[in-house]
C-alpha cells in the first residue's frame, strides 16, 4: 500500500479526552493520522486542537468542507470511528449524515474503505432496541464492529472507566482490516 492514512474519527464520550495518546500509538504503528471529531468532541478538546494539528500534521476537522474547495486531508486507507456514541452509531446505521464524522463513515462503506468502530455507551443505552439493530446493520455493511467481551463492554450508567477503553483493540483491528482488504500478489491463488 502506497499510503497508510488513517482517519481517526472520535465522538463525545470520555475516552476521546485521551485522543493524543491514541494518535501517538497509531503513528508508532506507521499510520499518517487525520483526526476528525464530532462537534461536541471538538468543543471538549478545543484547547488541545492546535497541538493535535501539530501532532498529526493535518487540520482537525469537525465540519464538512465547503463545496468546491479542495480537501485538506489525503485520501484514507482506513478509518476508525471510536469512541462511537449511541447517537453516532444510530445516525450512521440510519444514514443520517448531518455530522462530518458520520457522513464520512457512511460514504466510506460505499467506497469500500476499511472501517472499524468501537462503541462507547453505558448499559442503559445498550439495552435500547435500536442500538443492537444499528450494530447489526453496520456489521452487515462490512464495518468491523468491536463490541463485547473481547473489546468494549458497557458499564452501568455513571460508572464509566474511560482510562480502560481498549484503544489498542481498535488499532489492531484496523491494521487487520486493511490487510484483509489488500489484494494479494498477482497470479496468487485465492485462499
């Protein structure tokens, strides 16, 4: 692959407050990281945005670009949507693309860009019937959904542990998703 550009797309859940560490981890793994945030997540990180832009070498985006203007990011090789809130997961599955992060993720499905998402919701939200349906919809669309015992499991409301959010699981999964999507050597027999 000529370019290892990762779109790291974060939502307003407490683990997003550690996004600078995640960017460093992704960069150590060889990714050129472009950081996108939902408007609320951008507000939470407002004071850190200049440093995050310096760290990534790209503008941090939380809004769509103006039509006709050039894109400020290089094309993505893959994307991680994490932490993905209840709202974002449901909007994405339903195709409601008011937010840049959701719009990119929805379009990436159609473009065949490898996608990984790891929700971050409390157990009360997780019991809402739309949430399970949305996770299933995204999974059927080809998104690698990291949810359950091997990745993220919901906590009771008010008992979140943002420092234990398994970011490394998301970074490992996106590497695997890119490898699985890469065409094999020419002339190689399919496995």
